[in-house]
C-alpha cells in the first residue's frame, strides 16, 4: 500500500516586520507561498493543508484559484496571539489519515524538492520524527509520523514544539541534506533580496 505524505504549511502570521503580506509578494513571477507549495508537491507530497489566520480570505482566494482542490485550508482563529504551536495543533487536528506530515512555515520557499525526497528515501521507520540536517543543524521541514500527532496534540509543556522535541529526543532521526534553502526564511526586505539572489543563482 502506498504511503500517503501530507504537507502542513503555516500561513497565519502577521508579517509585521515585512509591512505587507509576505506570502503573496511576487517572487519571480508568482506569489511567494506558491514556491513553497510547488516544492512540496514536486517532492512527493500528496496533499497540502494550509493553516490561515492573517489575511486568510485573500490567501485562500488566490491559492485556491491556482491549485483548486489539491489544497485544504484551516483557520487558526487565535492567530493574533503569535503562538505557532496553536497553528500547528489546528492543522494536525484536521490532517486526516496519512503516513506522516511535513511541517513548514509558508515563508521558506527556497527549501527544494530534493529535501523532501531525501527524507522520504532515508526514513528508517523506527522513529516518530525525521529531521533534515544541514551543516549539523536540524532544519525544516521535519516529517512528523502519524503516531506522533496525538503526542503533540496532548503536549502541555513549555517552549512550544521545541520543548516537545526535547521530550522525544530518542525517537528523532536526522537525515543529511544539501539544501542552503533551509537557511532562508523571509521576515524582512533584506531577507527577500537574499532569497532572490539565491534563487537566481540556482537558475
């Protein structure tokens, strides 16, 4: 039976440092978040769920028009409290059946499709989570197995998901990837320029 992989994109943030909705900013001819989505699908993900909050209807309208039913949308009504764990839990509750889910912020469009493919290929099965490892640091996107999801939903500890990872350290697998894109997120105009330089270099 084919393993089903899903993607969970966090897109509820306020984009306060950017001054405008960064996920819909034009990046080489398409909205920034479309790069994140396309790399997921090209990497082997079967379905993507996007957790919305700020500018929810605007993001949904533009994304749904392009991708149709290939994407589902979930609303985090508490997005203004800026707690990422709330968006994560909201998405995980509505995930549906799958082998595992890749978790990624929407503003990391430079993570390439090969990172997803490498994690899927190297997953040894005897773990709760598989993290990509780049230059000895854990990066996005972790692959969270379905058996791990109830543990996250029931987690009441401190430091959000980072605190949860500490509790299951012996159940985490790491996989080496060669993806400088894992070091690039977009919070400011300077970040956007760095991202553009990187994507241009790849062409």
